[in-house]
């Protein structure tokens, strides 16, 4: 019954697709294929803010493939707000200056076209992934008529479940759900993973990939 319902929902989504050339986004999920991705944005409101930079890194089973990554800057029509510059340290002038062989400057649609092709058939992995997905959907929904169909995994939820399991295993009487710090720095510290310290899309995507792989290995 559930499988039938999923097929019906997928069919309805495909019918809403405005551009047949993008039919590839509905590629069946590939087992063991993941993409960790992160966006830097002009603010925290998906309804009005825009993506400044986007990075994505492929994960095949438990291997982080940094050689298979997407790292783009997006041209901005408006000035980037000062309060968001404090977070990611990207000004309008920096977008042009940071363009290189590994970081390309693209229009919004060019960047999203490459991103959609990059994640084809993969499960998306992220830290507070809901926000990044909403930022992508803000662009592709009016353009293509559909939202991202990819399966999604939130690493903070995986981490929470991981800590709960460890607490239960401790065998303490009167077990209660622990109050768990889900800040990214704390997650890295607890899992003994390196904190790259740079607040940019590629570093955040890489650290998120490290968290995901570590939690996957610990669950075995």
C-alpha cells in the first residue's frame, strides 16, 4: 500500500514538471549514493533571501569523494545584507574575486541546473537540511513546477538518535530522554571530528559529510 502511494505521488510530481528536459531529477534513488550539501545565503528567510554559494560533495557508501564535488558562487542582483556578511564574510565584491578554477561564478539557474544533475539519484545529507532544501525549492518550484524529490537525511537527527542509544546502553536505571546539544560545534567535538573553522559552504558540506559517515559507521 505504501509503495503504491509513493508511486502515485511521484507520478503526480512528474505531471507538474514544466520542463521535460529535467525529467532526470526523478531518477530512482541509488542505494549507497549520498550528497552532502550546504548553502550560504543572504539571510534566513527562504521566501525572500537568495543563495550566495552552494557546495555539494558525493559520498559513496562510507567514502567521501572530495574529488567529486560541486562548488559554485551565484551572481547577486542586490546588495548582500551586512548582518549576513558577519556570518559568511562574503560581500558582493568577494563573489567576483573568489571565482577560480574550483569555484565558478554562475547565474542562479545555471547553478541549480548543475546541482540537480549532480545530485541525480542520490540521497541528500545536511545539517538543518530543511533550510537549504527550502532555499533550493524557492528557485526550482516556480521555474520547474516541482520541488526536490530526493530522499533527505538530517545529520542532527542521526546524532540525536546516536546519543540516545549510547545513553540507553549505559544501563542507568530510570532512563530519561537526555537533553542533547545539537549545535554543530558540539556534534563535531563529541564525535572527535576536526572543526575546519571556516564558515563557508564547502567546509560545512565536508564537515557534514564527516559527521554522516562517522554516525553511519558507529551504527554498524
